[in-house]
């Protein structure tokens, strides 16, 4: 079994490009209707984020119950992702030194998706 985050956004065609700008990776368009993208995947670091336009994912309500946890490989990448999401989103928790010898921050992006960003320094023991 594989668990994949599934993110519903308005205007999937534009928004998946936004996530690609922030996170990197490759886009695969799965389903279109005319010029609109209804379903797409963004592969980042060997993992897949699934996206759907609200047209394809009805009913969809914005909520605060699901958060996506990112374990980021470098501090530079951590700070870039934090800055990019915060630019048009909301900072829930500022960057801080976490007890696991790393950095942690929580940001809600412009699509109301909440991201828990983490960076573990090399000498840190990674949790399972």
C-alpha cells in the first residue's frame, strides 16, 4: 500500500505550476477537459502529490484537519519552501529550533493547504 496526499485546488492548471515552483519536481497531467486540467500529479523526490481541480473533486470544502508533513533535505531548501509558501499564505508557526536538532515551521499556503516543514541536521537521529 502507498499513501499519497491528494490536494484539491481551484484552477489546477495554474496551481500545480505554483507548487512546482515552490517544491520542484515534474508534472504529469492525468485528465483534461478542454483547456482545464482536472487531475495532475507532481513527483517530488520520488514521491507523488496528487492534485484535482474542484470541478473534478466535488464536494470539496476548505478545511484545517489535514496537514502535509515535509521532511526537507537541506536548510537552504527548507528556507526557500518556507519563504515561498509564506509569501502568499499564512505563517502558523515561525521557523524555530526544534528539540530534534533541526528546524520546524508551519505554513498555510494560498490554497489553504497546511504544510509542516521540517529539516533534520545530519547529526540528528531521524525519527521513524
